[in-house]
């Protein structure tokens, strides 16, 4: 009787092990993710008059992420709708959308495409790529300050979230208006959330 009970217990344990969903952190091979536009925001800041900082964000983004954590490789593509710029001031936003800055009628999208170039353990920490702005392409390095993947509670979705930062010289993209009072360097912070395809 005891041997039968032990055999049944082993079968039940095996079923539980096989039925257990794999942990997100244990993924192997290349996995594709789609950027969640509702949860992804690109924030920017730039010094103004040497005493304060102008801040804003782009509210519409889309993109794809591929990630192979076991082999330490992956890629990211992000497209930002430049007309979605939000600076908290309607008149200023209209100016930003015009020819002096983002010229959204001619250049409605800003893009970043890159390859993950460095990992810390199984977490990506750096991306080497190219930013296209105002039709000009320049190399840009993103530093990933935080990165986490997990399955959402009460959902079958696997989600990865990250915060990536970089700084660019806007004059290298032909955006030279107002350099005398607002500076060249623009700091970018991108909060990314992407769901597994």
C-alpha cells in the first residue's frame, strides 16, 4: 500500500513539474516583443538660460525588441511620433512642431535602431545604434539603467520593462535654433514596456 502511495505521489509531482509554466528569467533563444505604446514614453530635458531646465515628453511610440538572454544578444527598434511632443505649454509645443525644431510635417517620425552590445549577467545594460532625426543619422549609445521581465499577474502575457538613457547634441542633427539660450545637449530617458509576441 505504501509503495502504491509513493508511486502515485511521484506521478502527481511529475505532472505538477511538467504543468508549471517556465519562468521568464529562464528563457533561452531569441524572443520577440512588441512595444506597448500606452506604457512607453520618451522624456527629454534641455538646459534653458543657464538657470533652469525645460522638460517634456513624446507620448506616441511604437517598436520591436528581440532578446536572447542566454547568448547575450538582441536588438531594439523604436519609432517616436514627433508631433506627439508634450511640453505642458500649447504655444511652445506648436513652436517645437515647426521648422525651427522637429519640423513634423516633413519629418513626422524619429527612430532609433540598435543592437544590444553589453550584458550584466542576463540583463542588457547597453545598446549601440543609430538615431534618425530630421533626416540625419548619427550613432547613439543607450545605457539601460533598469531592466526586468516577468509574467503579469492574472495574465498570460510576459512583459519586459526597461529605462534607457542617452544624451545627444541636437546641432549634429541640424537643430540649431536657440542654441545661444537653450544649449546643445538634450538628455533623453525612455521608459519602455514590451509584451512577448
